[in-house]
């Protein structure tokens, strides 16, 4: 059970790096290096996918890298990130009922 999500990585004018997953809104991160940005976006993807699974929401059909390059406005490099759905489904089951807990602050 595997899912491959396209990620766009680009260097900002400030020198930092930004990474996002166009097919999963909300997975946008910054890092001081390209490696840090890729690691952070992977964690964001895992959390977002597990949350959607835990809520019973469908996952989007990810587009291939060629389609992302042709349709996305990002000027960066595109990578395919492997997600282990079996692991994320187990995480969603473990976190069941915790997704909608209101913030106590």
C-alpha cells in the first residue's frame, strides 16, 4: 500500500527553501536548507494524510511529476515522495478521536 505524492522544492530570495505538495493543500513548509525543507514536508504529508484517513476523508489522486510541472505555478524542482499507507492507516487508528479535540489554550 503505497502512495507517491509530488512535492515542489524551491529556493526563496532570502536563501531559505520552501517545499509544498500541490495535491495536498496545507502541506507547505520552509527550511534553511533543501534537505531540511524536504524532511519537513515529508512530516507535514504524513500528518495530513493520517488526519484525512482518521476523519474518513478520501485522499486526492496524486498527479504525476510531468503533469505537476505542466500545471503548477511553482518554478522549483519536483520530487516524488513515497508514503507508506499501511503505516499511516495505523497512525490514524491510533489517533482515532483526537483530530477534532478543540484547542485548550
